[in-house]
C-alpha cells in the first residue's frame, strides 16, 4: 500500500465528525498505510487493525502555522469505531482498502485567539485504490476533514470539513489533488480566525 506517501504531508481527518481514520491526518503516523493516513489528523500512534478499529484514546495533533491554517492549529480527538478491510489481487498485492464506521469527536483550536470548533463523531467511509505508478485515488463519503498543504492542489494551507463526497488523487510523492466534491463544506480555518 502506498498510503504512506499520502501521509507525507496530508492530514485527512477522515470523518472528523465520524471517524478518526488511521490514515487521516498528516503527521500522525499510525503505520505508513491507509490506516496511518487516516489517523494522522487525530489519532497518533494508532495501530492498524483488521476488523473493528476502536479509537477510545484521546490525542492531540499540532500543526504549525502555514501547514493546516495560517495560524497554529491544535486538533484534539477522542473516540470512534472504524472497520478496515484490505482487498488483494490474485498475487496477494493490495489493490484497494476500505475504512468505514463512526469517526472521532474532534475539537480544533486556534491558540492565538483561543477560538474552538468541535463536533461529535459521525459516519464516514474512505476507499483508497492503488494505481499504477504509485499514486492512489481516494473517495470519501460522510463527514471528513481534509487538510491541504501548500504543495497540494488546490494549494493550502486549508482545513475543511466535508459532509458528502470528496474524490482526490495522491501522487507518488504524497501530494494531493482534489478532483471533485459534492455536498457541504465548512472552512475550519475561517471559523477559527474570527
């Protein structure tokens, strides 16, 4: 699995309102796999598990100014219950992964002005397809927070809650390109800057 590349600098708090995906936030290595990418946003040091993934431990992730927002961003997470499944080809190589369930409760904080934005865990689905050449196509559904860095397309820093569907590509270098969204979006950085 090349989800490890996704973790390079991208934090997707998959189902920030529904799931603390082990492969979610950037910088929170769970394992450099899909699960690692999901957890990056809110669960640090989580271990990838096949079957139920319970995230009852509280964790805090700190993103320096310019990475997730123009200011430092603290992300606190707790709870969640995800199920992870890996699909293999005839040679036993992973071709697709699926992570679904209830995500973590998340609280985002701007330490400059002490503004916070919180929401409970909600349902989310994250499907990752491994492409030739080391890239991946990710499709999310439900409640997901996606953090884009300056190297992504569109360029960050941005932290956005999506309720609906998001499709993005992750190249072999770990850069993300949003291909399409459908549903509602909330700019968390804008909410915390006022």
